[in-house]
C-alpha cells in the first residue's frame, strides 16, 4: 500500500491565499466584522466580498447582516465545517513541509 | 518552499488576530482578582491568629472562617459578582466596537451568574437541620455552598471564551482551594496536620494566578501596542 502525497489533501477552496487568511483570522474570534477582516488582510471591499461568497457557498463561513448602533454591520463567523477545513489544511501543509525536509535535508 | 512560506504567514496572521481578539482578557482577570482580594475584608481576623473561631454556616464570606457579618458577606458577593460581570460586559462591548472582533464573553456571564443563582437556590432549600460542617461525620456537600464557586465557574468559562488554558487552570485552582477550605475544618487542614495560614493568605494565593495572568497579558498588550 502506498501513502498518498500530502498535496492531495489540500483543498482548493481553502488553499487559496486570501481565503486561507480569512479562515485563519476568523478562527481566532467568535465573530469578526467585515471591516475588521478587510483591514487586517489589507483587501478591498470587492475582493473580500468575492472570496467570502466562495466560502459562504462552501458553508465554511456564516455571514450575518445587522446593525451596530445605527450603522449597518456585517458579522462573519467560522462554521464548524470551516474550522475543520482549516485544521485539515494546516495539517496537510505541515505534512508537506515535513516530507520536503525529509527528502531534501540540506534545503 | 511555498508550503513553508504559507505556514509562516498563517502563523503570523493567527498571532496578530489572536492579539487583537483576546488582548482584553487582562481586565476581567484583574477585576475578578480584585473581587477575591476585596473579600478579605469580610473576615474578622483575615491575617491574625486567634485562639477560637466561630464559622457560621453557610460560609457567605467565602471560606470557613469567622465573618464580620454574614449579611455584609452575602451582599458583597451577590452585588459584587454581578458588578464584575457588568464591568466585563461593558469592556468587551467597547473592544468589539474598536477592534471589530467578538469574544464569547456571554459564556462567562452565564456561568458566573448562573452558578451564583444556583447557590442562592440551594442555600434556601428547606434541607432540615443545618449540617454540622465542622465535624468529620458531617455531610459531603457544605464545601460546595460558597460564593467562591460561581467565581471559579466564571473564570473557567472566561478561559474557554478567551481560549486560554492559563485562565481555565486559574478557575480550577480557585474551585479546588474553595472546596478544600470549606469542606475540611479547621481551615487549612491537610493529611497529618494543618497549615497555619489565615483566610487572607489563602485568598491571596487563590487570586495569584489571575493577577499574574492579568499582569502578563497587560504587559504583552502594551508591548504589541494593543
């Protein structure tokens, strides 16, 4: 039996750089505002929106629109599936790094 | 290597987000420690040795020792604990507005106030004659009827909300000390003897992990410019 390459465990939805960043930030709080996430990742509204739609469709992120005082505010939350997907992605990346070091000890 | 760079970036981002989301944990920890330390004033001889002690049950001051006034002790915890929860709620709401990141602080409020209400209900239960908590043959539960346990439950819940093992450990520490000090008489009984410490000393030891946590988190936040 052969062991599958860790790269195969990477999830295309999660592996994209910005989406991985979104999941990482959201994993550290119960909820986060759209504006705070945008500022933390240094993105434009449109760019963040586009990636959030992908994550929402994959049911990895939950989006709640409401008000903070009189101002409209969008709250984002990592779903259980999102937390699990992030955990798997990090584990796959760590596996890849370990494998790379084992095959290239001088790198 | 791409995977290695990605991991480095993920860790950096995670640390940054963690500091932003959980940088406010020092204030509730300091407030709870202050409440514990302020309760030292409820005892008649908080630090001084005395030849005889009358510890009235329930132990509304916190640990099984002589209180100045059971009513004063009762009011202290039943007003002080909600006050600390209210202060904490206001603090987290303010941080939410500034940082845009929300911590599950209602968990702390629910645990602290929930166990406090449970304590009031249990203490008011018509359980027949008052238990002789001071005898070895007494019932097993008097040690659980202390206002220190709602505080301990609140600290554990705060640790869960703030994802801090140190806070969870501080809560468990308060609970273990509270049960030990209320369950075994006289105060400070250990197998084969007893420690010659007074309620004030024990409360300082109880609050110490919270104080260290608050100081470390505050200093870390200042260094990071939080």
